[in-house]
C-alpha cells in the first residue's frame, strides 16, 4: 500500500505556527508587489478571496488589500521538511519526496510491524501534529496516482483511504479534471464530447482517446481512468534523478512569475542534492502547456555539481530560450537533474577552481544560516522577488 502525505498550505502554515498572531488573518508567502513578486503560498483564510499560488502578488492584494505578505524562507522550510522525513522513515525506508511538503511512502513491507496502512497513516498524522505542530492530509491507496488523489479530496486535515477492491467506485463520480494532466484545454475537449466524470472517460475506447489526444496521452488517460499506475516509490538515495515540479491553480504566461517558480524549484533540488552529498551531470526543464503538450529540454554540465547557482543559470537559460516561442499559457513547470554522482571528489581546472569553491561556500553558508535563523536571515535575490522585500508587507501600505 502507498501513503501520500501532503502538508496543508505548508509555507503559510509554518509562518502561522511561528507567528501565532497571524492565525485567522489572510497571509501570503511570496514576493513584493513592487517587484512583480509572485504568490508562493496562500493560507486558507485568504483563499476565499480568490487568491492562489502563482498569482502576481499585486493581483492578490487587489483581491485582498488587507493581506499580509511574508518573504519566502526556503531553507527554513527545508529544515522542517527534514523533520517530516524523520517521521516518515520511522515507518518505512521507502520514502520518495515530491517536494518539501509532500512525499510518497510505500508501507507494504511495514504492515506486520506497525499494523494496517490506515493505522500507519493515522500515526504519521498524529506524530507530525505533536512534534512539528503542523497539519497533514493523508491519502492511502494501492498506487501513487490514487494515493495522491485521495490526499487532496478532503483538505485541509484530510484522511482518505481507497479500498483496493473498490477503485472504480472511488473514481467514477469524480470530475474528469481530477485526472493528472487534464488541464483547461483538455477539459474543454472533454466537455465538447460530453465527458464530465472519470466514469464517463473510462467508457471511451483507446482508439478514440488516441485519435483525439495522441497515443501517449491516450494511454495515460485510459490507464488513470481505470486507476492503473505501476510507478514504484523511489527513495532519494536510489534515485537516478531528482526533480521538483508545480502545477498552477490557474494557467499562467507571465515570464517573471515562471522564472520565480523555476528559482524555487531549483533551490529545492539543490538542497536535496547537498543533503545527500550528491552531484548531478545533467539539468532538465519541463513545461506543460494548457493544450496538454509538453516541452522538455536537457543540458549537461561540464563537471558534476550541486551548486544552486549553476543549476539556476542552466535552467533559466533553457527557460528563456523557450519563452519567446510559444503564446500558450503554462500549467506546469518542472526542474530536475540526472546523472547522479555520489563521489565526494570533484576534478577542478585551473580556471574554475576558485569559482566552484565560492559557489560551494555560498550554498553551505546559505543553507546553515537559513536553517538556524530562518526569517530575514538570507535569501537568494531571484526567488519570488524576496530581495525587494525583506520585511512583512501589508496591503494597505504599512510595513
């Protein structure tokens, strides 16, 4: 059985935990509206105003002028993510992080030791609440797709288990938009042929799906409509690649917003590499457009690296090369690395030795300072415009 743990409004919930006076108030974690900042996270109090992640901060403040905007504290969130992982590893070594705030756990080999998956899921929720003082939503199912879908159904503080014998009953009445990868354009395509639920999608043949969406997407839709997903849970230490991606609540085409999100994803990947003393040989960029088409690009690095700055320079170069060529909105952006190298030694040339050492020191100091001191300690300038806003910002102009 697979458990998917997803923290509720992770960044914003951490800020509320650390500053209890924020509880119940509309809170945004992200960049300043003065510098084309972007909302990285929005707490539940502000979501009722229509504010969501990836939205320009200036737009969010027009919807909710009384919002409190806080800077992103990436390494502080990474430190708390490590606490979460310590909880997960008490129950299984098979933990696959998707981001700082979510992970898959394969507990199939842990049932005799800890009891049924449902018991393990409740223990994980309770221990996170008691030790980290944060709320998690949990989905339990026979595979990763179903577990992730289940964890999202009853947020916040959700707990949903999918009975392996009743998968179709679980899926059939859900909106077709719950299928991973079905965005606005694909949703309209389904509407045109009268498909509103996953159950209705399941009745379509592979031939129809292949003809309308192409063989690859057709197979993807056909399998997920039947709850079929054979992907395994792969821990970081066994991974051939490490990646992070985000699917936007609303499709976006703002270049600065995309660059800001790419910076956050790059920071997360860099932190995971350094945490496990790994380096990579190739950097990957992934973009999914609102018409379901997906663009991928890769670039090799000269020497294995875990430098956030180098990873960022390569990733943003690939993004900049792509942005002028398409007018479609983007619903997903991802950044990853492969060619994982576990060697702690690194060959240096005469000309890059000083640069590599400087970048390594910057990463090391940034990781340590932000983990220890958190708020307002240090941040990378390109991340969510945080270099323009180091203090709490209120929509009415008070700071």
